[in-house]
């Protein structure tokens, strides 16, 4: 039934007599379009746990302690002369976690944490872009210059990245130079010294080497165009930035962007240092079977069984302690069972696994039912609505992903605002959410910044409410009409042979949620006459195709920058050729940005370049308006996730969100988790062993 405005228009056309009827549907469309609004208010959700907010300095510090301790079985290695004494294995001033910030205080050694993951390891070369299978593996292995995962518990007014491999830093008077001091005396898990050599290898031979891209895609622009980095001495590095005091980049130096690998191992295979080696050989030089790969993280991979398990043993050189001088971690072993993400929820609720980010709404009801039972082995705690999904239309028209004629025609459509609006109007987001789970969990998501961030402004958020009529009218406005009467709109006669418009929707098959949403989108787009072809692929393949632009639309879970703004800020817009999910450089190396995209880039760069709080808030309002008004990406639904963790673990921070600055596997500070002796399991596979020498087929070793 046409709305009041349409009735008004039609009546007048008739009033105009015969000639008036010639006005096309598009005229009607323009005249009749539903006004965009702000997003509907989300349903009340009281189950959300709230953290205890603290200051940055309440969490940790770096200092020398009068004495240090280690597990008895590790002491046996020292006594056997197989390991230097603990005090010599630790840095001059190790990182010390403050007891006051540990919910259950100083812990005891022993036991294992059993993860279940849906990814599969390609190898240990994070620096060259290999995945270790996600689910907390790479987060646990790769320590970075700064750390942000635990910042969910930090007061907003004190928010700043935590020191990590960089234990302190100071800015020069003019604000262009940042001098960082590394943890002096820290060592890799094989005892090799960690120093500026590892940092400069990562900077020069990974970030600046165009043939190498680390996992999570860091590029030179990640740290600001024209930024330089140099080593002043073995434990001091100096950044030089074009902007003045761009504190933003301290967040970019955290996980996933500046997590250096062991240069003493990686250099042996890098083409710059190994004659005749290729970059592909370098990338694949450390397969999953290569065990005891040196790390700075708390646990080291000692066993790999394909499609079964990765087992890790404590790092004897780990450079963090508690206030009693106990070398961390408390847990001696970590497992990653290679299964599915859905199975992760099932095993955590059942108690055969220990941890899960409940991120798939399809599992909510059963997980809530089971964890409510007195006998439930795990506790479940919801956080804020930080999980959301969007469709990223490929906005490149200059060859990114080498599209064929059909693909190029779709790119041109994606770059047409009316077309993107049509798709947005055509989506019934309420229905998409309810198809995942009923109840107060999901809420329609317009796209752009998400409410949990203090930079979110509802009035700056443009929301195109569901209206199939407006969608159809705007498709016509974009030149798409069903010329062959088969229910699907066609390209104009001179484009792709006037064929039906066919759009590929790239998504992962690793998550039921991604599949359910994709199927919902296909059905809703069909209802407005758009034919969508689903390409549901395993995570690693999807990630590779997405990063190389081989998609028309990509449906994916939204990244942390839209939750926090300060984390990976540069990813908020195509601020560099290899940065944005939906728009990277074409075959000529250039980014063919649309005018509104250029405004988004300028707004994000202005945000990075200013420390003025009010100016930053105003800039993010501008950003949000540009993003949602122009449908840069098409938001779908948003909901809270819940952390499921076995009840035997102590020191679990209250209100740990599954995703905010980083995933819970970082936020939890797993090296501080412990299990009281009387609750410890006997699930360790390699008790009383430590990592052996790096190499294929090597495993853990005993003290005798
Ligand atoms: C959490 C996370 C830890 C990546 C991955 C996976 C990859 C994406 C994303 C999540 C998994 C878990 O997410 O789903 O709960 O444990 O690992 O890294 O989806 O395919 O490329 O961005 O983080």
C-alpha cells in the first residue's frame, strides 16, 4: 500500500492529465523514498557484566625483585645444568603484575588450559603472513611492543596502551620523535637475547619489504606515511613521525601489527640473507611440524598432530613475574584442539574444553541453559554488544582482484550510492538478527562505529530502514531493470551484455552465523530482484581471497577499530594502499577513492594528528556521518558475546569482553590465570618437560 506522500504525488499526476503518467518509476522513487533515520534503539540487555575500572599503572610495572621462583620441575633442569638459574633467565627488570589487580591474587603453578579452535595452522611464520589457526594461538605466541587487550578495564580518561616489549618511552620536545626502551635482558624461549636487532629485522625486512606482509596485514602506513624507525643501541629504538605526538600509533604497535619474530631464526631463511631463497620458501620455512619455534610468549609449541592438536609447554625464559617473584605463566601447558568454532562452545560448556568466546548466537540458548545448571563446569558471562557483521562492497574499479567484465560492472555498481542505498533499504536487519536467535540479543546495525565506543554518536548515524519498494526504486535509479522478466534485474544493454546482475558474496564457512546471515542476505536480495551467488570458503582461503580483492561483496564480522576507534585507527578508512577491507590499490598501485572516501581518509588522518579530545569527538561524528550516509559498508546485525571459562580457573577479570581492543585471549592476561592445587586436572600431556631445540620433529625434553 503506497505511503501518504506517494498518494499525494499520484493524485497530482492524475491532476496533470495524460502526459503526467509518463513520469518513470524513478521519478516516483525519488519523490517517494523513505527518509533515513537513526538506528532503532537496541533491546534492553541487563545480563552484561561490567568490569572494575582501574588506572593503567594499577596493572603492571617493570622492576627488579629481591628473589625469583620457578616450578620445582624447572628447577630440576637448572640443577641438571640444562638451564641457567631463573634470575639469569629473567631480564634485569622483568614485567611485574600487581597483585591488587589480580582478582584472586598470587597463584600457584600447575595444570593446563585446553583451547578448542576452528582454524588450522599454516606454519609459525607470523611475520610472513602465516596463520597459526587463530583462537588465541598467535595472540599467545606473539608478544608486541605495546599491549591493548586488557584496556577494557582501564578508566576512559586514563586510556593508553600498556607497555610490553617496549617497557617505557618518551616524546621529543617537538613531538616528532618517540624513543622507546626495550625490556633489557629479555630472551627468546630458546635463550637467544631479544633486542633491537629483532625490532629492526621486523621493520626493515618485514614491514618495509613489499614482498612480505605479516599476519593481520601491517604495512608502512600502519605507522604513518613517511615514518622512520632506527636502533639507537641494543635496547633503545627511535621512531620519527611526520605528525606531532601521534599517540595513536602506540595502539598500532600492539597486537597484530608490531609483534616481532625471532630474527636469529627467520633471517636464516629470508631471501635478503639467504642466497637463492625465494619469498615463498621464506614464508613456508617453518611448517607446523617445526616445533619449539622460539617465541616471546608464555608457551612454546612442542607437539603438532594435524587436524588433532597443538600442545605447548611453558617458556622457561618468560620475562614476566608476579609480585612474589614467581616467574609466569602459572599454567605449565596449553592445548589447542583443532576442531570447529561451534565445537569450541560445546566443549567449553561441557567441560572438556576450558575457554570459548561465545560469538555464534545459534549456540546462545543451549549454552545459557547448560551453564545455568549447578553442576555446570563452566561459567558464562556476557559483555557489551561488540560483535557485529557487515557487507563490504568491493569499491575498487581499477583492477584490484583482476575482475572480469561482469566483476568490473559490479564494482561500478558498488561505487554508485543509489545502488548501495538500495541494498541497505532492501535488508530486513531485524529479521536477519532474529533468524540467528530470538530474545534481547541482536539489534539492527547501520554500519560504522559501534555504540560501545565513547566516540559513537547516534545522531551522526544514518540508518536506512527496511523498505523493499525504496530498494527497487533505487535499483532502477541505478539503471537496473528486469528486462528479461525472470525476476532479477539486468545490467543496461551495453554493460556485460545486458545480462542478469550476478553478485558474488564471499563469506567463511567456519561459522554457522556467517552462513546463516549470508543465506538471509541472498534471500532478501532476491526479494528486491538482485541475484547473489554465495561463495562460502574456509577461513584461510576466505581471508586470502578477501585480501587480494577477489570478491564483489564480502560478508564478515566487524573489526576492533569500529569498537574502540583508538585501536587500528588507520584501518577506519583506506588510509593506505593495502589497509581497508573493501578497497585496496588496483593493478597500477593506486587507490581510486570516491570523494566521500577521501573525506573519510582526511578525517581519520586528522584524528590521528590531534590530541585535542573535543576535536577528536567532533571528527568521529563527521566520520560516522560520512560512513553511514554513504553506506561505505552495509551494516547487518549486532549482538553481545559471552566468555565461557571453566570454573577451576582463578584470576579471571570481571567483565572481560570477548572482543574490544582485542579478543578475550589477550584481555584475560592468560599468563596470570591459575588453578588452585585441589582443583588441578591431570590433563597435561607432557608433564615436567620443557621445550627442546627448534626443529622439525623435535619435541619437549625432560630434565634427566
Ligand atoms: C577469537 C580469535 C582470536 C580473524 C579469527 C578468525 C579468522 C579471522 C578472527 C575468535 C577467531 C575466533 O577469530 O573466532 O573468537 O578466538 O580467533 O584470534 O575468524 O578467520 O581472519 O580476523 O580474529
